[in-house]
């Protein structure tokens, strides 16, 4: 595997880069372009880092690839598809396929950044599903550990491209998830916090008293605010959620019905079966026969 460079830095006089494979002495990168296979669901073409020069500037009228760039220091500006951003330390920005974009490092505080260039329907599907359309800059993303992990895989599997893709694909997925969380992060409302607390103990028994103690509200207030938000009481929500989990166990595992009842903290198989049939119209055994995934 050859050591080369992607697009970062300057071309010629150091002012403008146009294209996909213009390189700069400021880059450190590993190129995988020779192994590109359009039949694969994902290709990783280049992974690298750049300490940008003060005159760093990149322009692409129509990008042929996708990339994630993560700012580890400095600041700069990004123009992409008519939108403007100011990525600084801790920010990641996404360069989408066929996007028109230009980005420039602040000459007084030049960027230091890590980046990965990729392509393929697997990556596009993840981006379409997890990242808001038209959003390109994501603040407070801790992506550096993922780049370190990718570096280790590139070093260990540089002689086997397909195995390298198997190792890097889940890391890229986690990076996009991290960007998703940064884009959707918000302070949970009280009903959302109550629901999250119940979800965390769904395989146990609901103690509304412990929920009240956790959030320092009366039982009546907890029930009222939860029902206003979700249309059911906490008890009913907990029952429904527990049955949903039971369905997953019945259709996707080989656990016995007794084991599932025990796992979900039902008193015994009979009580579990009665509760399950009340909610679904099936006994657990009937549900399993009809819906079990046979692989």
C-alpha cells in the first residue's frame, strides 16, 4: 500500500485546489484508490490528516466522492450547496457526493484535521438514514478515537483490502452515528426522562415509587405528565413495552418460554402466558410458531 495524499492543502502556488486528488506536502495520508471496486457496497479511498497552511483553500464544483473531515484544531469556513458554516475544533463536516463546495482555513488559526474519503451505497444509505438532509456541519463530535482505530486497521490489514473494509465499515458506521447524535442532541423533557428510565429497567419490575424518588415528583404528577405526553399511564407503557420485548425473544431466540418469563421478571410461565395473550391474542407458543425467524 502506497503512502500518498488526498485533496488537502494547496496545489501549485498554494491557493486553490480543484479536483479530487490534488495533494500537498502538509498531508499525511494512505491512498487506497488502486483497490476501488464499484461492485462493493463500500469503498475507502483515502484516510489521512492535514496541518493546513495559512493559504489553504479547496474548491470542487461537483464532488465525485463523499468525505468526513474532523477539525482537531483551528478554524475556517465551509460553503456547500449554498450553505455556510464555520467548522472549528471538535466539529466534523460532511462532503456529500455531487455537492458543490469550497472550504478555507483561517490564515491566523489554520485547521488541523483528520479525514476519510469513501464511496458506495452502504455509506450513502447510512448518511440518508441518520443525518438530516442539508446538514453538513456537526459540532461537538468526538471523532478522533475513530480515526485512531481506523489507523490501526489500515496498518494491520493494508495487504487485504476486503478485510480492511470489513474492519473499517463498522467504525464508519459509528462515526455517522456520533454525527447523528450531535445533530439531534437536545435536553430531554421530564416525560422523556421517565420513559428512558423505564426502558432501562424493562426486564425488571416497575417501581413507580423509585421513579418518583429519582425525579423528585409525586406519583400523581408523574402519572399525569407521562399520560399527557404519551397517551398511556407509566404502568400501561411498561406492560406494552415488556410484551414487545417478549415478542422479540419469542421470534428471534431459542430461549424457552420459561426462560423468557424469568428474563422479563414474570412470576412464572402461566402468568407470563396470560399477560401475553391478553395483549396479543396469542399464547407465547402460538406467537412463536407463527412469527419465529427461521433464518
